[in-house]
C-alpha cells in the first residue's frame, strides 16, 4: 500500500458535510454499512468467479470510500476494479486482507478525529 495515500482525508469529509460533525458521523455510519455489504459481495464474487459483480462492487466501494475521505480504501478498490476489467479478477483476492486492514485503520483514525474535535473546543468548527 502506498504510504503517501491518506487513511482518512478529513478535508473531503468536511467538504461534503458542510463541516457538520454530527452529519459526518451519520455519513460514516452509513459508509460502514455500505463497506461491510460491498466487501461481502466482493468476497462472494471472488468465490463464485463472478467478474461482473466483482467489478461492480469494487467500483461502488471505490466511489463511496472516496466520498468520505477513505483514500487508501478507494485506491485499493481502484486496483481491484482494474484487475477485474483486465480479466485478472482472481488476483484481486490478495487485496481483500489489505482492504479489511485499511478499513479498520480508517475507522480508528475517524474515531480519533472525532475525539480531537470534541475535546479541542466546546463547539467544533465554529
């Protein structure tokens, strides 16, 4: 994984949320559900050899990850989507553990981000 890619791009999330921390939390909660569902579909597509589904869910997860600032996850999904389009879907299997690890790291960094905002000022982002 490219170390230059951010695990969490807070500026992206702030932009789409209008810098509303509660809305950011709601967006991330929605994203968590989408991530888990898409990951399961990607795994199923790999097990079943379903290239079309693999490409679709890699693409969907790439976009939703980019929207909430999960840049590292988006980059992995971009690689997986390209593998699918290039007829190398089964090589995508080796990226699943990285995807899971980056997701865990993203959630941890997002939680720290929220705590920092809550404890650094009585009213985050006045």
